[in-house]
């Protein structure tokens, strides 16, 4: 709840079986209406879960106030990580 739906992934688990590469900032849906409802229903059917029930189960969890600047897409700028090869000092 306190990450605003953002976490750093150290590798793309669906592409490789070894953890290498640069970390990537990933974001999750954090509000109703951000994801296509038809896709949610299909996911629920396929996985045997109920989004309405999950929402009801989580109704009592307080949401944190979003800090100013936490949602970079709202202002059109964000940070980007990059990979750089360097000589090793011996």
C-alpha cells in the first residue's frame, strides 16, 4: 500500500531464467477504471478469483495519501536507469 503501486524489478522473469540486466521501475494499477473491465473479468475467470470479493475484503485497509511528485506521469517526466560497461579497477 505504501509504494503507490511502484516497485523495482531486478530482471524480467518472463524473458530470462537468470537475474541480470538493469532494474526497471514497474507500476501496477492503483485505482478502479485504470484496467479494461473485460480483461479483469477474463483474468478472474481464468484464475478462479473474484475481483469484487477482493475489493470487499480489502475495503477496511486505509490508503496512504499520495506524496506530491510520486506519480511522475502526471507531470510528464520520470527517471530512467541505464546500463554502462566500466573497466574493473584492480
